[in-house]
C-alpha cells in the first residue's frame, strides 16, 4: 500500500501502520490473553478463559506450522517501517494471531462464552 501510494509516506500513515502491525505483536497478544484469562478466572468464566488461551496458542501453532511448510522468504524492500524478522513471511503471524485473539476476546466480552 505504501509503495503504490507515495503520498501515504507522510503524515499520519506510517505511525498508523506501525500501530496496526504492533497490535498483532506476540507480546501485545500475550498480555491481552493473560489479562482476559485472569478476568475470566476472577469472574467464574473458566471456559471463556480456556477459549481465549486456545485461540492464542492454536493460532501460534498453525502459524508456525504453515511457515515451516511453506518457507516463503520475506521480500527485500527499502521502504519498510519496522525491522524485519528472520523467519519466513507466510502466513502473517500478526494478522492470524490478531484475528484469533481479538475475535475471541470480543466474543468473551460480549458474554457469549461460558
């Protein structure tokens, strides 16, 4: 997106995209999982806490397995906004983990889980 739209290199866009990327960071997700699990444990919603743990660990396991099987190298670009990890690029662990954890957390917060 940034490469195809040079105008996005200025202003709010880089900070916004770094924020979005960091919201899927494993440290952020692990903190949310721990806080959500603790909240569920304190309110007697054990199954909801287990669902949150399962979502986080399951997405991590699936991500690592697919990365190992596919082994896609990361593209070499000059305009990257963050330091590029050394492990393969597909699938996006930030996107997969973020979707799993944030969706499950939303489900738990809505009260749909036990």
